[in-house]
């Protein structure tokens, strides 16, 4: 299979803007630097407010392939909420709170499987996987009358889009995931065919780092040449890029070093992800980073303890191109990433976290060129503080 066949085209407008920056040694700039209080990275109240905000937004919590068939389920705790995701007979996915309506037991303890009924081990109440309704109550005559309609499993609004399963804890029926993402983000995600992709890499890490520092580290464009010399720093141009603001969401396009090499050797700029890297940030906590053969998806969850976060990293590969050769290449990419993140980014972020804990005064400064990195903090300030940073 040829390289170009594997690739997904990048908008020629982006390539033109990138070429201008490459020639002039410039980059996209925000209106100003921003200054984020160090307190925001260490304050438990701030962490609680961020979690509360996230619970009002659609959150990508799973990939459809994890529960492919009707009756398939997975359990997962998201922002402290124990969930069961269950594939329904009509192909939809329903999220239930994994909490018995009798006295709060877990009704499913396995991580995944297939079930028509979820049963609580404490006193044997059971619930239909289809719809979550209360099914059986042992020793029922020992209770006052039980209104079955109000004793099903609690349900959360669940949608599938771009192959991902989105849960909205606020049950906002007026806003779909499509509304939330908007047509521009849809158009960016669509060519990657996430719904027809397989999960090739799936890793989860709990870090002693505030979740925003983890996202900063993955969106900051100034650091690669310093923190990742001989690795990622040699593969991507530092402090050079084009950003697109989609309102809540944002996308950064960066130049791979081979774009400069190609152009310096007199080649025409190629509008492919082999030459242009993209990092699409779905507010607040998902990063979709594209490479020719795969999509790297980060989901970063805060903890109530502001000094901790959990990051899940997945590599998705379109089934149409999946082969042992591609799989081997994707594993190689994971090795490069796991070195950069695990040995370079996250240790730095842990030091920053420790420093912020020791000295939680003052502000951190985000340069004008870190447009995408700024975006998270600007958007959080808008939504949580009602201010423009
Ligand atoms: S707590 Fe579930 S059956 Fe009693
Ligand atoms: Fe990095």
C-alpha cells in the first residue's frame, strides 16, 4: 500500500499558512500572553469546580468497539461516577449509574461482558440491561409497596458519534453531541473514520500532576526541541504552527521536520498528515492527535485531589488499512510517545506540580505562540470565572 493511500489530506489553506511561517520563521500568535494563577493547579475548590463543569458537558468515555454486540457491557468510573455502558438491542448505547436503587450496591462488578440482567449481590435485586428497569425484588412481601417505575437504574443521556460513546451527566436533551462539536470539528474528525477503527494501543496512567498540566504538556509547542532532543524534538518544528479556533474547541497544526526538508530540497509542499501534524482539542479533556496511519486519542481526567489526574491514551487504526505491518509501525510510534511522555513530559510536569504545591502564588505565563495551549485556560476562565484572560 502506498504512503499517500494511507494518508489523510490536510486543508491546503493550512499548508499555505504553514509554508509562510516556515519561510519567514514566524508562527501563529494570540493577541497577548496569558497569566494563569498557580493556585488553579493546586486548589481543591478549583478542582471541584472543574469537575462540576465537566459534568455539564458531553464526555467521550468509550469507543463503540468495546461493546460491539447487543448485550455487551463495560463498567468504567468517570469523574468518580461508576458507570455501566450497555449496548442495547437497537444498537444504541445506554449509560447507567452502577448503583442499586435499594441501598446503593454495585449491580455489576466485572469490567466487561455480556448480560441481559444486572444483579446486586447484597440482597439480590436485579435490573434489565435493556432500559435498566427494576426486574426482581427478593422477599418483596417484606417491603412496603415498591414503585418499579422509579426504582430502575439511573440513566444518563448517551450518544454515539465518530465511533465514540458520549455521556452527558447533566442529561441536557436540548444539546446533541453534534451541536456540542459543531460542523467544523465534525469535518475534521470525519476523514479519520473513528467509527470504523480498531483500538490498537490502550494505556492508562495515574499521574501526580494536575490534569491541566498534562494537557499543557501535550499542546505546548515551544518545548519539543528542549525537552525532547534527539526524539520528538527532532521530528516536529518547535514554536511553529497554525491554529484554528472553533469556539470551545481548538486545533493546532504543526510542521513535521520532513516538511522543511522536503521544501528545502525543492519539493512541493505536501498536504498530508505525513508532513503536517494536527492536535484537535475537544474541550475540555480530549486530544485527538493525527498521524498518517493512526489517531492518537488522549483523555485526561481530573481527580478531586488537584495534584492527581488519570490519562488514557489510545491509538486507533482504520480497519481498512490495518495490517501486521501497520500494527508494527503503530507500536513503534507508541514507543516514541511513551518515551517522550513517560520519561520527559510527565517527570517535568510532576516537578511543576511539586513546585506549585510548595509555592502556590503568582502566575504561569503562556506565550502568544502557544495559542492552543492558551485556549484551555481561556475557555475555563470564561466558563468558571466569566472573564476573558
Ligand atoms: S443494595 Fe442492592 S439489593 Fe440491596
Ligand atoms: Fe512533550
